[in-house]
C-alpha cells in the first residue's frame, strides 16, 4: 500500500491507523489519536474496517513531518498515540497496524486505496488471528578479563641487571594465543546457545523473525553480549507454554533470556 503525503492546500487529510475485520462496535470513545480536533472512527470498506481520523493536512506535509522527525519528544508522542489506537482495536479484533503517518487526501481516496489492498489484508488477518507477538533476547555474559603482563612487565629480580627471564617472550605469546582461543570458544558457545534457543522457540511459534543484535552500549551493560534478538508469532493458547520453555532454556543453557510480550503482531503483517 502506498503512503501518501497530503498537499499543503488541502484543508483535511485522512489518517489511517489500522485495518481489522469486525462487526462489533469498537471502544474508540475517549481515544484521542494523534489530534483532538476530530474523533477516531471506523471506516468500512467491503468486509473490512479501517480505523481513521480526520487531521489537518498542513500538519502532515513533507516539510512538517521532516521537522517532526527531528524532534524526538514530539515524534515519540505521535508514535505512542498511534500505538494506543492500534492496541485498543487489537484487543477486540485481529488487527493489521499501518505505518505511522499513513495518510490520504480524503475519505474516498482512503477507501479506494485500501480496497485495492483487501486481499493482502485478509491474508494477514487470517495469519495473525488469535496470535500475539513475543520478543526473545538472549545474552551471554563476558568472562572476567584478566590483565596480561607484557615481557617488560615480568617480575624483576631484586638486584642485578633488568633483563627478561629466559623464555619470557614465548610465554607471553602463548598467553595471548590462549586468551584469543578462549574468546573464540566463548563466542562459538554463545552462538550455539542462540541457535538452540531459536530452534526451540520456533517449535512453539507459528512464525519468527531474526532481528539485528544490539551492542553492549545499546543494552546498557558492557558485561553482557546479545547473541539473539528475535520475535515470534505465537498462538494465544501456547503463551503459557512459551513462558515455561523460556524458563527451561535459562536453566539448561545458563544464558540470560528475556521474554517480552504479548504485543500486537507488527512484525508479521507486512510479509504477506
């Protein structure tokens, strides 16, 4: 589906949050969305329903949106408002979230564009029905690093000329090689743990995605190394099984495993 930026001269634009399939009345009263100028409301098209809101077009021109992207607090406010609407709808019906700031020039334009994507929406909704997204992060702890002495730092005799002991250079190189070998073994062990965790999680999940792992600075702890960052689409009736599996893997592998969720399945609606 094409995201469209409204013309600055347009008085209003149609902001689309999500698409769902429901005949029930959605509890949208009191949900502000990205503006308080108009209510969040349903927009039926065929057998589907879009969740929309009328917004001022001038606030969503390319220039206005570029300024917003540079304003982190303001961008976070919009992202939270968007997610709140999606979450309210997803709590009552299978829901396909649309990207932040998906806009059309008006109701007719939105309905026409969304109708063209009906087949994709139906496929995605069928896939995620009675499912939720769960995140799994696996960390391997760094082994304590011991400071290696160099030949120049070898203990010296109390008296006499300052001269390295026989074989000191070879011993130093051996220590460096052994240290590197231990690091490589730890890295290989960590990767094996990551693959084992992912394989076991996939036996419970309907689908999965491997994401880029974060470095120590991103996780806020330089003693931990993230070796798996993945997300899984899991049927609701298997959620308890997933939690038990995560605990069993912690005990079996000794790795730090973080399980988060359930979330609206954002990661599994754009692939169909």
